[in-house]
C-alpha cells in the first residue's frame, strides 16, 4: 500500500481574469500586482507542508504562482519546479483574448451550456479531462518507480522567482529526496505524516475543474461532508487550494483510493486588499 498527498492550486489573478477575458493557452498573461499578493498568501498558507515535488503549467501565470509558493516554504525555497504542458489551461480557440460573455453568447446560440460548449479551434472538456487523467497516471507511475528505486524527485528544472516579469528556468543536476526521512508537517490541513511524497501542482481554473471531475466521477473521490458537491465542478477562485490523499496498491490493475481533505479553500486571501 502506497500513499501520497497532492495539493492543487489555481494560479493568482491576472489583468485578464479581473476583466473576465479568456486567456486559455494563447494569451500568456503574467500575474497582476494583486495576483502576486494572492500567490504569496497561498505560499504562507502552505508554508508548513514539506513538498517533495512541484509541478506547474508552463504558462507564466502558473509558473509565477508556483515560484511564490516555493519561496515561502518553511522547508527551503530551492524546491525544484517541473513545467508540464499537460497542466495548461483549456485551449479556447477563437475566443481567446475575448470577453467571457462572448463565449456565453456563442454557447447560448448553439443551445448548449457554456462549460461544455466548444468554440472553433478549442479543446473539448473531454480532451482537457484526458490531459488531467494522463498527468495523474504519470504522477502515480513516477512516484511508484522512485519509491521502488529508493529515490525521490526526478530530473527537474530549478525555477527562481523574478517578480519583475516571469521566471528564469535553467537545467540543473537532478536532486533526490529521501522519502523515508520526509517529515511532512501540515498544520493547515492535518495531512497524515505517513506519506511517501507530497506533491504541489499549480494549474488553471478550467483544467482544475476537469481534474476534480475525473477524481469525483471516475475515481469516486470522497469529498468533505460539509462541502456542497454541486460546487465541485465550478471554476475555483484564483489561488484556491485543494488537498487530496491518494492511496493505491502496487498493482497495475488497481484503482487508487482518493480522499479530499478540503476543496477550493480560499481563507488565505480573505484579508488581501487591492
């Protein structure tokens, strides 16, 4: 039996988020000043978690958020960040860079609900969910292989925050984390200390919605009793934090058991001012 934690965070706010303009993959907008404040607040909230792996979308709003979180971590600000294109936002095709209302109007004209409508040149929600499933399966396999080898983190990119505009990413020698000595101490979520790894993933609202749908509908993830399940498939706020515990057998045919500790938590940004 193997167990690891996944902390899933949406990136901080950008100017386009505030203006309700679709970014998708084609608009690579950086965080706004307020977005950086949100990212730093998320970092403080998560500062007591001893992450062993950090993954981010390669779009700069996600990379900047991941870096801000890492810099606030109590266990060291030199955690490595791996950028993975599978974690990108949904591709919105011809409506990227255009107001959200335009997408809603197109969906209404087509007689469809907005989240499931596919504009020309866009990904379907099924394709986005397939990316989430592919990344999660990769993550499970990676951690299983690393544990069998007695190693920790794979070859990674080291990211250093540059608050004047993006990240400087350079190839470094691989570093290893000894899972056996990882003393995971998460005062915020009460995460168990018997985890073989604790993974931070920073992504986007549309992608996270499909990831959560995959966990809940396909893998039968248990949500907290106090959470309104109807809100699970909504786009979460910027820097909302979700925490999951994944348990699985070292058998290829077995499905993992997933428990959600909390979903879309935003208490860390309640007192942030513009």
